[in-house]
C-alpha cells in the first residue's frame, strides 16, 4: 500500500467523527467488567476507540449501556481470527464462573 501524495490529499475534505462516551450514573467513564458473564469477541474494529484518540466509545460500552449490564470485551488488534484462541487461553475457572 502506498502513501497518498499531497495532491491526492487535497482532493478530499477532512471528515469529523462525533463519538459519544458512555458514562455511569455518577459521571465516571464506563469500564468493561472482566468478570461479566457476557463476553464480546471481536477484532480491532470492536475496540478501536478504546485505545486510540478517545476512550469508552467502543462497541462494548454502547452494548453495555443498551442492555443495562456491564460486559467484557475480548479483542485482538490485527488478529481477529485469533481472538477465539485468546478466549480459550483464559483460565478454565474464569469461564466456569461465567456459566454459574
């Protein structure tokens, strides 16, 4: 993949992306709960706004807000297909606790 030339960059206007952070009732930023019985598996698209320019804008925060329950996001940057193996590597006791 080649970089854009200056002439190519000027052909396109900048875009603005508006993100909505998820905050708890007390005004603190929502945080995923690693002990939640609900695990969201995803690739970098599910967590891109967690570690980049803003925080608590990712899918997991918005899903948790909509269902009214914290979730756990298990994702992989650049290795979406490998996220299942990340889940399997978690301790068996952690997974069993989610099922009880």
